[in-house]
């Protein structure tokens, strides 16, 4: 019997899944830059618009290049369906709009990307959806935050920038035991399916900022929602058709090509990160290193069970506070001073005054984000050069 893509291993899926050759028999996927598609007859147009017949209509909601990316990522995450979106934030917005209505309640980790927090608190709050924020690692807090009207649970793991681990199986179990209809949504952009597959651990929906490791070279902004045929294949698709925060065919082509090398890049970036993290533990000026691959990480055992490697973000606290952190950042010659991650180029940032600048001092103190904290998102340069670029004694 002919094999299906799910019979193959991830490195094979990353290269092969989703491709359908056109009549030109191209080897590499073409980019279909067309806004609309033509029909053979008025009857066919009618059948397509009423969804009686499957097929392309208009690129706001279906496009062959976007479909290649979607099927490739769905295959890697082990989901039935995937929808590409214009950004990672559009993926989060689509998930909220498709899954929530006024009066619903969300339980979210407090350690999430800032714009996701603003979206839940502000934007969703304006539409009568309330969110309770809890500590990612406190399972009792998740348990007691769930209410009768809770419809969604949301977290990212590892969480930025301190690399705390959310127990995907345990949080999914807590939510589904309270109510099987609660959607457990996991932002998987720090690990990618190469290191961790949340759907196989009990989550219902996986979100991605494709802008990060999926592109892998810092070129395009995009996102994706992965999950089952009903929620993602029907409800998210319907939201995209109506509201339209779509992925462009060109970006989809970049992301589909990015997926082909994702296993190689993510594994190499993890190995480089491990070398950096180990080197940092030897530096006298470093108070503490946060990296899930180190046995000193407070959740090392959970990280080891849930992720195949430690990831490609290493944070550390300097004894000299903000002055030392800024001096270190300013003394680098090779590293890029920018907050993006998942890029071939290693980036360095000061979370206190950049990514978390809008948080109050109290919130930062509660979350453990100190003035001496530095985050390095490790890329593909030789790790010896990256370590050599960090001048602690200036
Ligand atoms: C963990 C995480 N989720 C979501 C996003 C949002 O993605 P995008 O910038 O593609 O909208 C980011 C962006 O930095 C992120 O770091």
C-alpha cells in the first residue's frame, strides 16, 4: 500500500510534505502569485463558492503555495489541519476570534509574549472576554483558575526570557478534566515541532510565529495555527475567509523552504546554545544562567522529558545589573543587537528595557526579569566565535 506522509520521519516530512507538482513537473515548489482563480463554468463557480466543490477561489483563504506550507507544518506538528496567517499575532487573533465569544473566560500563563498579553487583556477584554493570568509552573494555580465559562487555556513553553517550562501534558489534563471542550492552545515557536509536539501531549491547538525558526533567516513575518479538522480546518478557515489576515504566497514559499532545513538548523542552534550556556556558567561576572538544557535548570527533568533538546535561547543574569548588561551588549562586534530570535544570526537583547519595557517594575520583579538579565537567541555561527564576542571584563 502507498505510504502517507505521516508514515515518514520528521526530516522527510520537512522536505517532502505538501508538495503537489503542477503540469510543468517542477522539482521545487512554484510561487502562485495570483489573487483569484478562474472557473470552468458558472456552475463550477457556484459550486466552489457554496463549498460543495473543493478548490481555489480567492487567495484570501486558499492559495496553492500557502497550502504547501500549511500541509508541511501540519505534517510536522501531527495536526489534521493548518492555516497560515499574516503574522504570529494574526494566528493568535484568529484562534481567539474563532474560539471565543463575549462572556467567555481564558486562563493564560503570565509569562507570554507581550503582544499576546495585550491582546488578551486589552483587545479581548473590550469584547467581554476575561482572562485570568497564572504562573506557568504552578499547576494548582491553573486548576483553581478554571471556571465554568473557561473556553481556552493558553501558554508558551519554554517561556521568554527565563526559559520556564510549562508541563503540556499536565496543563492539558487539568483543562480537559474540568471540561473536555476547553481548547488548550500552545505557542510552540521557541521549540518548533523538531523539539516538541504539543498535540501529541494533549494540547488541541499549536500556534507559530513563522517569523522565527520557520523562516530562520529573518526575512518574512508570518504565522500559523495547527490543530484538528473541525476547529482549525473549519472555524479558523471560516474566520480567515471573513476577516482576512492571510499569509502572502511569497512569504508562504519562504516558510515552506524554511521548513525543509528546520531540523538541521534547530538541532545545530540547540547544540551551539548548549556550548554557550556551559561556557557562561564558568564566567565570574555571571550570577545565573537560564537554559533548559543545563542540569542546573530548576525544571531540567521536565524539559528533558518534553523537549528533545534545550532550545536556542540562553538568558543569564550579570552581577553588575543594567550597567554591566548594557556594557556587555554594546561591546559585541559580531552579535546583532535586536530582539528577534530563531535567526541564523545570533541576537542579543536586554529584556528589562526592550521586550518587557512596558511591564511595570513590580510585574518585572514578580516575574524575575531583573536589570542584569541578558538574552541571547543563538544562531548558526560557530559557537566559539559567539562566546568570544562576549567581553565580560570591559
Ligand atoms: C513567543 C512568541 N509568540 C508570538 C510572537 C508574535 O509573532 P509575530 O511577530 O510573527 O507576530 C512572538 C514574536 O516575537 C513570540 O516571540
